[in-house]
C-alpha cells in the first residue's frame, strides 16, 4: 500500500472520556477501535510505531495544565 509520510488516510476525530475503546494485537500490529461497530474509527499501528505513539501521547498528556499548553 502506498503511503504518504507513513499514513494512508488523513482524518481526525474528537475522542470524549465516555468513548468506548478496545484494542487487540494481531501479528505485528496494534489495532485500536474508538467507538462501536455502529460508528467507529480504527487505528492500526505497527509494532515499531507503538513506542513512538506512546511517547507522543505521554508528552501531550504532560502538557495538559502546563503553561506551555496555555493552562494555569
């Protein structure tokens, strides 16, 4: 599959705290489903990219409430 800069689709979604989330590992991929089968977004991450994704999310989480993120 041809990808541009490592992704095949450009999309965004807002995830609220009550959003159902599921994951499963299949071969060398992490599959995360946000929502339900009636309306879901699926994210598939290769095993090599999981560490990078976790690092990005951890950095973003640390910025919540900090002056850098505009919080108090």
